[in-house]
C-alpha cells in the first residue's frame, strides 16, 4: 500500500501520522452511520430532529423514515495501524449548511463522497465541490437494502467522473466495509500527492 511504503522508515517509538478525511454526500446517504461504524471513540454528533418547518427544504424522497439530520458535523477517529490515525469529519448534507464545508475541508488529505443509487443526483454538489478545490476524493456507493445494485463503472458513467476517481461499493453499517473505504481514499490521496510532486517528463 502506498501509505505503508511511504512510512516504513518511521521508528517504533515515533508518533503516528494523523490525517484528516472528510465524509460527504447528500442528505440521508449514511455519513453519520459510516463514521459511527468505524470510530474507536464515541463519535461526536450534531444531529437535530427534523421539524415541520424544515420539510419544504429537506427532500425526504427515498429516506422517508429519517427523523434527524446533521447540522454541523460528525467526528470520529480510527487507528489503521501503529503508524496512521485518521480523524473523520462528516459534513452536513443540506445545501443550507454549506457555509461549514470550507472550514471542515481545511487541512483534509482527501474525501469520501457517499452515494445512494436511488438518489444519485444528490451526489453532484459534493463532487463539484471537491473537483473545484482539487481535493482528492472517491465515491463509495452505500448499498441500501432494496436499492438496485449497479457495477462501479455504471455509477462512474452516471456521475460523469474522471477515470482516476475510484468508485467502490460498501455497506456503511459494517465496520470492515467502511474501513476498506477509508483505506482506499488514503491510498488514492497519497498516490495523487506523489503524482503531483513528480517532475514532468521533458
């Protein structure tokens, strides 16, 4: 793995590297669930109950059973190995909380955009945001029960993603599945960083 080879010279007594990863995506796509599934500490959540006042602006199609929403961020931590700790920041999904994204994105190595095949257009805003910032990201399709399953390449085409953007399937409720997503985004971001530092061939 790229990040392992990059760290092999660290001594056993050295402090582990800490990296910041964003978990983004549309409303109700499973960001809070993913952070909670992998966090080794009790995750910080800023959820509030949905109210009648918010119904005109919160699209509940496909997530009619959802009763709460993140209004600031989710925060968790996972130790991938002795040399690497990830701090996870889950972003709020609704457009009216987008003013928080710039602060959350500051200092991040990369991002995971969670997607739901029943509501793929909800992913476009997050994808556009990371493309504009030049922040490495990947798309993880959260396989909800009852949702149609599509191969990653079909999702890539539907979202009009660049070929280098990884697309994987996952279950945000399952720790091992969510952990694999985080390992993948770290490896992708590290590869991007190496490629950007390499001098262009004459």
